[in-house]
C-alpha cells in the first residue's frame, strides 16, 4: 500500500513539474514571437531573441541553459540576453529574416545589483544627450537631420558585433585602441592556434586598427546594397550601443602630442607640412619627418589651433578623425546610445559596461600604463594661443562640451 501511494505521489509531482516546464517554455516562446525589448533601467536595451531550431550537437543538451536563461531574466530584470545574428538570405530581404537571432550561452549571471551611483551616472548622461538634442538653442551642423540622411562614409566609426548584439562608436584619443581590442575578442574575428584570441593585449597594434578586423556600418552597402540603411536601423533598435568620450580640449592636446610631437611620417606629410607652410613661414618645409625633427621644424600647438580654425582646412578635406568632433563621428542626436562612458571615469565605466553586456567573464578591459594628458595642463598648452582664438575654438567644439556634460573652460576663455 505504501509503495503504491509513493508511486502515485511521484507521478503527480512529475506531471506537475512537466506542466511547469511546458508553461515556462510556452511563455518564453510567446514572448519571443512578440520580440519584446525590455529596457535596462538605467542600463542599455537589448533584444529578447525569438526561438530558433537547435542544431544537432555533441555538446551537453541546452535544457539547463534554457532554464538558466529564463531564470536569469528574473535575477537581473531587464538586462536581456546577448545575441547572435543569423546571416540574412539575400534572396529574401524581409524584416522577419533580418531579425532572426540565436542567443549566446556564455554571458554571466549576476546576483547583486549594479551600484546605484553608476546607474544614476548613466541615466544623467543619457538624459543630457536627449535634452541637448531637443534644445533648439543649441545648434550644430547635422543636428536635425534623420539617420537616413547621414552619408554612408560618415558611419565608418560604428563597429558592429553581431555575436553579442553590440554597436560601438569609436572616438580616437579616447581609449579606442583598447575598446577595439575588446570588440575583436568578442567578435572572435582573430584566431590563435585554432581558437579565438581572448587576451586583448595580445592583439598586435597593427591589427587593432586594421579595418578588415572590424565590421562597420559603412561596410553594409557592399554587403546589402539598397537594404543597408534598413538593416542598420534594425540593429540600432535591437543592439546595445555605446561610446566613450573625454574633455574636448584635452582630446585636442592628446591628438597634437601623439601625431606631431612623435615621429609620424604620414601625419607629417599630410598635415604638419601644411601648417609649416601656412603659419610658420616655411614655404619649403623639410621633406621628411626625420629631417624636420633634426632641424626642429615642427608645428606648435598654436599652429595646430590655427589649422583647425582656418576655413581652408575643411574646404580641402574633412577634419581628420583624431580631432573631428564627436557629434560628427557618432551622431548622438540620430542614434540613441544606451551607454556613455567618460575617459575620466574609464575604469568604473568599463567595468559597468562589460557587466551590463554580461561579457565580464569573457574579457576584461585592459588598464593602460601610459601617462594620459591631464586636464590641469590645459592652461599651459593654451597659453601661447591668443584668447580670441581660444574662444573660436570653443565655439567649434561647443556641441561636444554641451552634449557630454563638460564644463565650459572659463579659465582658458576669460584670461
């Protein structure tokens, strides 16, 4: 009698457990078909992927992974799941095929919430972007155009990682080398001994900035043709988008130090020779950077600011990416960024971002050992620059100051 009763109890419990699993699975499938996008408050938004046929594999069945993924949604509400994209069938460019995703199974589950001050910091930065973009008293070129109106060549700083659903707009002189390393690791675009390279610092510098290592928005035209902008907007809606910025004037100082105080043949020929001819009364500057360094014929920081303010500069070619304004590189009024990092708080922001992306168990942000340009040096660097030129330069970069919350440098502008 006792054995029979125990058997019936096990049957009932087993049936209840199976019904529970069916309900969980059905809820997951139903939500996936609706393609819900649960916002992170105050973190990034990431998509909830629809179900996909599971390929035959010799790995451990994904039953527990599916349960973990479901439970994970409640452990840290709103963070969603990083995702893969399935290649688009060029013969059927419907939105349905464009939005097919296969979830990654490598993200990390966190049991503790993100610190309140970090959440508030991101909320404040994102809110500021929205307010400045909506403020009619703040105007700058391209502010009010639509995403469709942005030329393809101006989208080459948006790096896409389809494996995890990430879009990174890189800004030169704002730790972009290390963030590009992170993107290479996450995209698994670099193999070593048949396995993906997992150490960012092991990636050679020449590969970090090699365009073939990164899939950017401007490459969409070659792959998708007339459907490119539509696909971009689909990804912008569903992927987590981030960028890192720094004080605009300090960024200019850093760019000058890196490109004109060091022996860089390319930048010497393309830019330094022009500055020497126009502003240093050298009609025939040295032919090479080595000769110029030997003779002490280098453009000063004051020459550099003259070059930036000269209307002829933009007539000849657009600003180089190392001193081009961030609003021209990343289009923050057309793209709603989920995360805005500052170089001044780089370590905290990097840790926060990688955690929100749930890849902090996959990769760590490399800490740089090199000296950074300090904001306290601004007065020394701008000392030889006439005050009126400083004010004109501020007007040139004022949108970046306003968009990203950097104070107007009164001590430099009001001497």
